[in-house]
C-alpha cells in the first residue's frame, strides 16, 4: 500500500505529460489555418481597389460608393495586419455591403458588365469569397479538433501545465445572414 502511494504521484506526472506533442501539433494547425484566413482576406482587400478603379471608369457619379468601399477595404487591411480574428470578421462583414452596392452599380452599365477586365475581377473576387469560406471552415475544424483534444483527460492536465487554453472560432457577423434572400425575376 505504501509503495502504491509513492507510485501514484509519479504515474500522475507521467500521465499528465501525455499529449504534449499532439497539443503542439494541433495548436500549430490552428495557427496555420488562421494564417490562411488572413491570406484570403488580404487577397480580397487587394482585389477591391482594382474592381473599384474599373467601375470608376464607367460610373464617375457614384463617388459615395467608392468612398465607402475604400474605407471598408482599409479597415479590412488593418484588421488583417492586427491578426485579431474578431476584428477581421467584423471588417470583412463591413466590406460586404458596400461591395454589393458597387457590384449593383455595375448592373446599370451594360458596357461595363461586358468588359473583360471587370468580368475577370468579378470572377477573382467570387473565387476569393469561396476561398475565404473554405479557409474559415478549415480554421474552425482545426479549432474544434484542438479544443476537443485539450479538454480530454489526461491532455487537460498537460494543457493547463503548459498554459494552453481553448481557441476561439472564426465567426462572421454578416448583417442579414440569417435571413433567407428573396429571389425576384419579375424585373
């Protein structure tokens, strides 16, 4: 019985050490996935000025939209530089509305819609939006895997000892995202 009491603390220490490498691996996967979100948001921020300049050539009187897009794009670029996921999500949502209005302006200019540069930029922007969605999903999957792992025994002990806590999910807060869009072909 006395020997068991001596071995118990040693066994606990050895058991608590389990999972250290896996915690580090999962933590790095979360960091890599967060970097991918930053890369895609930066790509979006970089494409927007080209799109704005292309539309500007056709729609000179729409200055307020250009200003709103430029301001929102600057906020997104700043948020990407900060690395704060919450700020990136908010800045990305803030860019969505004026960018939508910019694309709606393009509908009023048939010669712009047929312009190859505009169509190429629009395709790149659409592709970037898809990449952002995939990067966000990959990040959230990595966070889920990491958070679930560090909550299990004995990894929870190891995580506490090395100061690793749960990571936050990347959530977009797009206004109206929960509302089903109305499709109207009557026009």
